[in-house]
């Protein structure tokens, strides 16, 4: 009987050894990851400080278009108050007319963790949603719209800012008085409802792939770019070094009169053509679903643009607009660096080789901000400077915005990007290893300069709306 007892002792001892080895390995792996996180954070902060821009004269930046009040609220909590079932089969609608279409469209993007924005034609339902959302725990109001968010960031970075929008006197009180506002007054401001959710949240049988938001509006003012005439008049005396165009996704699937939308875009083109070559132009992409709008932009606006800013979902749509292909509603939530770089090269080939129709030298620049990393690509010899500093600034700004804090707390951050990445999926691509102490990887290729920076992904997200606008503006302020 001794043998079985010895065997049990042996087995028990082996299990203890395996458990200790397993726990030790986990501690070791966690220590390694934490050490890398600290090194990358320190490295990014050092680049931000070293490459900070301190001009003797504040750069002049003009930003258009639109403004609103944003109501932030929990998506699943609000939708639970609307008495319909969670859709079994998610489906997207371009315009929302009822609760069923709202929930189906929300579910379609929620399952992919993709940002989206939709116009709601049912103003009664929209008012009901605002009333419900405002009463939910954690709901809060904020200044909204692409242009106001970007203008506020440029102002924070020390730029002299002209903002083109119409708003009420009440909404103007949200702004730093140093920001000059052009566009006229409104009696009351439009409201956009920001339905937010976190990574891993569940809604019925669906799980969010990442933190994001779904925006609903019933806006009748901003899609018509009603501030354009006043803003154009102010531009002539302001003489900006940079004009930023954003908010045009408000035109997406809006019920314009025949020819009205194209007429507005032609006015924007004429505004651009009146600018001197001293002014560079940046276009901030957004969630577009209307192919005809993108094609109008590709014809009337994009040929004059020097710089584009976008996320991983918007990059394929810019490519589609330039190459006249079908747009995509969702894309890979965590795209490989090689995939994004290859798409950027294709877009850059069109942007950089065409002749600028203003008759000015082309200053091609593309900035793609993803959850895991930032990529900035500029043409050799262009006037865009400081790619290294801008990439680091964009990465740190992403963390600060989503975590809602000016300080970087490594206890609330993680790295998704591995310690190396491929520069391309095609032959000739190379493996680029990240130096954690100097985490921004920069290199030159034929005709372009590229910088990639890992993002310190916030693990306790407070906000996602406005993230892309804030990140793009912070990076641009480093490159004007």
C-alpha cells in the first residue's frame, strides 16, 4: 500500500511545482509588460517636451463649420427605455424614422465597435430621447461639433483661432474669449445625442468590440453650413496659415432640395480659391455613408486639400472616394500597421501626384489615428514639419482625452501595439522594431516621410466623442 501513497505525494508535489511555475511566469510577464508601458510613456513624454512648438507669433488657424450642444449618455440605458425588442439581425438605415430603425442601426455598428452618426427625421422621437437621456445617471452636456472641438484645441495649443459657426449667445459662453467667432447668432442651438458604450459592454446578445459612440441628431441648421458667408468674409482679413474644414458629414443623407447640397459645396470651393497659397488646407474626415456626397467632395473639395485627418474606418472611405469605389460602413477595429500604411500609400499617390487646382505647391500630409497607434505621412520637402513630435503629441492626446485627464496615469493605460510591426503587406516590406525608450518610429521611403507612435490606450474610458478632432488638432498645431 506504500506505493499509491508515494504516488499521491509525488503527484501533489508536481502540481505545486507547476502552479508555482505558472504563477511565477505570470508575474514575470506582467512585470515585463508594465516595464515596457513605463518606458514607452516616458519616451513619448520626452519627445513631446523636446519637440514642443514655441513660436514667437501665434499661428493663425481658421476652423469651420458648425456647432451644437452634445448630450452624452449611456447607450444601453437609454435604448432600454424605448419599448421595442433588441433586433435579432442588425441592419443599418441611412436615415432614422422610428425606434426599430434606430435600434437596428445602432446594433449594426455596436457589434463592430464602429463610430457612426445618423440623421433622425422623426423630431418627436428625437425630443423624447433627449428628455430620457438627460435624466439618466452620468448624463452631461458639453460643447459639440467638429469645428468647436478643434478650435478649442488649437486655442489650447497657443494658436490664434477664427471659428466659423452660428450659435446662441448661451453657447458662446462655453468658449474661451480669445477664440473669434464668425457666422451669426441663433435663438436656440441644435442638440446632438451621443450614445456612448465601453469595450466589452453587452446589449442583448451583442458585445461591443471596443469603446465608441453612436451619434443621433435632428439638426436642420448645421447641414446647410449657414455660417459660410460671414466666415468667408472674415477669412479675407484674418489671413490664416491653416484653414481646417470639418463637419461636412452633417450633409450626409440630409433631405436637401435638388441641387442645394452641390451649390453649398461649390461655395466652399470658391472660398478656398480666394485664399492665397500661404494658407494650407486640412480636411477632417468623418463617418460618411452617402456615396454621392463623397463623390461631390472628391470633385469639389478634395483637389484643393493639403492635409487629411481620419481614423481607421474613414481611411478606406477616402480611398473609395478618390478611386470611385464603393464605400465601406465598417472596417477592422484593430487593423495591422502594415494594412493602414498600404492604404495610406494608395491615397497619398493620388493626393501627392495631382496638380493642386489652386495653382499652389502641393503640401501633401495624411494623419491616421487608430486606437492602437498614430501614423503621420508627409511628402518630402513639404512645409509640414516635426512629424516626430506631432506623432508623440497625438498619442498622448488620445490618452488624455479618453481618460479625461491632463496627466498620464500608467495604471489606467495599456499598449495594444506589439514591439514590432511590418511596414507593408507586400514584397519589400520590412520589420520595424520599436525602441521602447524612443517609441516613435520614423523612416523615409520614396517621396515620403513616415512616423508611427504607439498609443497609451485608456482602460477607464470617460469619453470617446471628439477624440479624433482633438487628436488631429493637437498634431497639426505641432506642424504648422
